[in-house]
C-alpha cells in the first residue's frame, strides 16, 4: 500500500513539474510567476500567445497520453497479451485512415472525426482478432498480423496525402503526429471524447480483472466472456481513436506505461487504470516538451521520441517472453 501511495504522489508531482516546465519553456521564455500574473491581469502579450498556442498542445498531450496508455492496458487485459498496443497492432492506423477519409469528403464534420476514427479502429481491431485467432492469441502472431494491418492502413492513409506529385495540405494535420498548432477547438474535442472514454474505462476496471482469469473460470462466475471482451475492446478502440484523430499516430505509450504501472501499483485495475492515465499523460507531455526544446527552434515530433524509446522496449519484451 505504501508503495502505491508513493507511486501516485511521485507521478502527480512529476506531472505538475513537467507541466510548469512545458508552459514556461520554448520560443517564449517566461517565469512561472509572470505567467500567473499575466493570466490574471490579461495585459501581457507573451502570455496571450502562450495561452493560444502552448496551452492547447499541453492539454492535448496530457489527455492523448492518458487515453493511449489506458487503451493499452485495456487491450492487454482483453487479449491477455503484454504486447498489445493500439499503435503496434494497427488500431491507430485504422483510426487514422478513416479519420482522413471522412475529413477529405466531409470537411464540415471535423468535430466528429473521433467517431469516424472509432469506426476505422473497430474495423482494424476486428481484423486483428479474426486473423490472429488460432486456438488462442499467440503474442508473436498478434504482432505479425498487427504489423501487416498497420502497414495496409498506413499505406491507404498516405495515399490521401498525395495527388500526383504534390501534397494535399488541407488534411495533412490529421496525418501528422506533431502536437503543434493545435487550437482550442481541438482541445474541446479531446476533452469531450477522452473524458467519456476514460470514465467508461474506469467503470470497467472490475471487468478487466475478470478478463485476466481463464475463460472457464469467468464463465463459472456467470459472466459472458465474449460480450465482456467486446465492450472493453470498444472502449479501448474509442480511446485510441480519439488520440489518433486529434494528436496523430503515436505508438508504444500503450505498451510502455501499463508495464511500468503494474510494477509500481500492482495488477488491480481499479488502482492500475487511474495510475496508467496519469503516467501516460506525463510521458507524452515529456516527449512533446523534449521534442520542441532539444533542437529549438526546430521540433522533433513526440511520436519519433516515443518510437526511439519504445522500439528497444518491445525487443526487450519479446526476448523476455521467449525465455
């Protein structure tokens, strides 16, 4: 219990510290007290710029990271597979493709792009389940099928970036994974859909504990395993789709964070899922802050930093699983 409390306090403290650093660091350098004063008085032009450009990307980074991390934890519970992650097994690329498709033909429905992304993520999830299943879900088979599904949807998505020899700039923001130039409209979308998804995920914590058990044991408790899997998977797809539609394709958060969280707070999902959300928000905000400050004024997308970190971690898990 003491370890769990310390872990929660530590991740909250780190999140607040990174939030302050991210807010005050960048092309506009401003002290924290000056920032607070400017927000209260509204007379500081630099504070207005930070409020319009930096605050939205910070909020989106926190909620997108939380959504992706919780989605990873849910997928791992449903599939009983420590390698399940929306970015690796093609859920995010499927969501990204349908989001691009919808915005291309119906640009006025931009606010509902997370729902279109949900449809694509659900399709990708169905394909991964059906093509990977062979007397159970093998971790390696799941990864191989997921990589194939990911490649197909990524390729389809890229075709909408090009018409002949030039790039279609009107939809390129939905295909990139940089968090720059996000607006308060994007924040509104992220908050509405991600809060709904996270709330549903926390309500399903007990169900996730049941899914970790053997199917026979769960059925003996009077629970429909198939129905439970579908419900939890739907919530996980929603969380991954929202993040993909607004923040872009970002992999490995759903792989890294749940593993670290289990070591710190245990496997009880009522405790695990909220901690995973906090840690996911911290990790993506840290990646985004590093990306825009390491080689300023240029930026490294947060997705690239996550790939650099997550790739070796995936190899480590595969080798450990083989042992």
